[in-house]
C-alpha cells in the first residue's frame, strides 16, 4: 500500500500543476483578451516555477492550444453526449448530423478568434488561426469512440473515416465562416454557420461526384 501511494501522490501533484498552468493561462487570456503573456507571468499566476511550466509544456503555444481545446470542450461534450437512440434510431449519420446542428460552436469559435487574432495580421484577407483549427482535432477520437459504443456492430474504420471527414470539414467551415463573417457571434453569423454546416453534412452524406458544379479534376 505504501509503495503504491508515493507514485500516486506524485502523479496527483503533476496533474494539479498541469491544471493550474492551464487554468492560469485561460485566466490571463480572458483578462487581457490576448495570448500575450510571458512564461514568468504564467508561472507566477499558477504558483509554480518556470521549470515546472516547461516540464509540462514545450512552449507557450502548446499551453494556448490546450486552453483552446478546453474552450471547445463544452461543445465537444454536447456532441459526444447525444441521447441514446432506441430501436427506432434514425441511423448513425442522422444522429451525428443532429448532434452537429445542435452543438453551439459559434460562441467558442468567436471567443477563440477574438483572443488569438488573425493568423496573418498583414494580410487583407481573414485567416483562420491554426491554433483554433488544431482544437477541432480533439473531436475525432472522442466522437468516434462515442459512436462505436452506440453502434458496436459498425465497422471501426468506416466510423473513423466518417467522423474524420466531418471533423476535418469543421475546420474548413471555420475558415470560410471566419472569412465571411469576421468570426463574430451574431444572429447573422450563426445563420451563415448553419448554412455552411448544412453544406458539409450534405456533401458527406451524398458525396461530391453527383454535384455538377464540382471541378472536372475531381471526375477524371
């Protein structure tokens, strides 16, 4: 018992330090509405040493990325917590489509964009920030696992491909939504997001080959 307790306490301490760092970074980002803070400021806020910060993260960028994933976590939870369907369930794709339509991604996307700023400040065109785009990758594994638990008879590769197509598509949608709306949270921008999402779902459902407006290069 005593032998096992020490590693457990060490791991618990590591977990507390990591969470304290992430929480401190999120607080600094919220207060300043920017990611402009130093490692020393972060360490002081988290009440840890500078060395402890780098024991957990390779750079401030990595910390910011984890905070961004945390901001999207509520939306991720809503996607993975779709109520269990009964015998009359509409099918995996329709369940996923409903989950994507119900999840509020606009609010966290607008918040992240405001904090992170444009990827290329000198560019006249809006650019979705790569850190915000990376945050969408968190959806893949968790959402796939959720769907497989609900549809144990489904082929794992097929589910991974479907979820991967949709979550990768969300990153593409975020870029187009950012360019079209400036990534603000307004009724108009929410309508744009809903229309883009419907387009993504329809493309994944029916594929691209039947679309006469698709480039010829897609249909050799």
